[in-house]
């Protein structure tokens, strides 16, 4: 006879046999939802002899994992030989790419730097600034630009061809001050070379005498004379002679000018028609030197300002700078013939050129009268009121007032 406890144990035993592990059965004998999540799939039970509790086997540790075949190469996947050669090849390719990149960057940085240093070393330098008694720093920036009649570098044939004569030493045909205020447009101020001023160590004389070597003058004395007469400090000094001027004009392929009238001047070896025309170096030199017009030196000053602005604009245009057949000769000619102060560099010339591209105003130191003085001949006297107005604005770093502007 079987008592109730035995029936309960038998029922429990049968219930345990129906369960797989810890999974529970429903009343109708099926698996509950929890069991469905973890019971092995039928496809995974094949070799397990039908055991309800069989689970998937993990591959052995020393067996390499299977890779999905690549889409290309006829269905063949990557092969691994265990030596790491593929990884090393990838590393080598990355190293080569890095090496190429470093070399390219070095070329892009070092070549321009080397070219700049080479070009800067070609500039001729003189002691023009930093003299005893020079004015203190003032707002704004000023460049004294001197066109000298130095014949250095010209052969006898070239002197005859350019009509420069054969005088020894050097004098100045052109004196300009590029003034860059703290705000506003730059201005090119011409200084008449016959301006009658007091020259330290020489006395009352035309300002170009301060540059004449035969009188003991030079760059320093010229800058000192202008500063003493105007009260305006000069920050940079730039000088160019005849041969350098011709070379620069030819290097940029000529400059277009539009004279209002025909000009014939055998002394300057110049014979041009009125109207717009392309001027080469030889023609341009005669154009900025001639006095064969009604206002003589005053007309020449105006032509010099206009031509210099056009030359700088042409030299710094993208068409010139991006053309190595023009830009390289331009740098070579310019740096070989420019004379600058000892503390000036190529970057200062570039700053000057950029300022002159900013559509600068052009004017002259206001002229009051042109009397004849014993021992000096015909001279130019500055207008005291207007020149004072101009120089006070320059001393303060302010734009020059329109009222002080003069052709």
C-alpha cells in the first residue's frame, strides 16, 4: 500500500525528470517563456545524443577564430600565418607615408625660409638711422625713399644709352616719404629736392646737398636734415640707383603710364608721345628724370609719385608674384640694388610695398614760393602754415588733412 508521502515523492520525482536544469514547466508540460530564452536550438542539439541539457561548445583556445570571407578575391578571406608579417608591412607603409609627409612639410617651410634669408642677405646696407640726436619714436610708420643718380654698375655704353652722364659720386634726384598713419590711408609725400633748408654741418642749402658725397653728405645727413626741418621721425630708409631702377622695371615686364603730353628731352634720352603706353626700364628712367615740361621740377615730382605707385602695384600683383619668370628676376634685381638701413630687412620692404598697394594718396610738401637765393640759385621755400599742418598730423600718427595736400 502506498501512502500519501510516497505518492508525493513519486510525483516530485517525475516532475524533476521533466525539468531541464532549473527551467520550469507549465501545467500542460510545455516550456515557460524564461526557458525558451535559454534552451538550445534544435539545430544545435544534433551531436548531443538528444540530451535536453546540451549546450554549445566554444572552440579550443589554440584554434584561431574563423573569419568571414572577404567580398572580393573570389571568396578567399584573409590568411594569417601567425608571424605578424602583414602587420609589419602595414606599419612600414604608415612609416613611409609619415616620412613623405615630413619631407614635404620641411620643403614647404625650409625652402621659402632659405630663399628669404638668401634674398635678405643680398640687400646693401648703410648707416642711415640711429644717429645721435634722432627724434624719438612717433605713432605711425615712415619710409624715406631716395632715388639716387649713382652710376654704379653701369658701363660707359649703358651710361650713354640711358643718358645718365658720367659724373662721379651720387646725388639724389628723388626724395619721397611714405607715411602710414595708425588709421586711414597711406600717403606718399614728395620732398622737392630744391627745398631750402638748414643742413647740419653745411648750413642753409638745397636739401639734396645733404645727400651729396662731395659735400660730406649721405643717407644719415639727409635723414637728419629732414627730421630737423619737419619734426617727423623717419623709421626706415630705402635707396635705389639708376641701374636698379631700370632692372626692376624690366623684371616686371614694363609699367603702363599715360602722360598728358608728348615729351622730348635729349638730356634724359626721352622721346615719347602723349597717351597710355607701356614703358620699359630705359624709357621709364628718362620719364621720371626729365624736367622738360612747363613746371619743371614740380612736374617731375608728380610723375615720380605716380610712376612709383604704378611700379609697386605691378610688382606686387598676383600676375607677377605667381609667375616665377617675373617674380624671381624681380627679387634678384631688387635685392641686389636696394640700399637700406642697417636695421632694415626684406620684410620691411614687403611692408612698404603692401602699404603702397593700399591706394595711397599722393602729395608734396606744400610750396610757398620759389625765389632765387645767392649761392644756391632757384630754391623752393615751404609754405609755413600748410607744411606745419601736414607735419603735425604726421607727428601724431593721424591722416594728413586734405587742406594740407598739394600737387
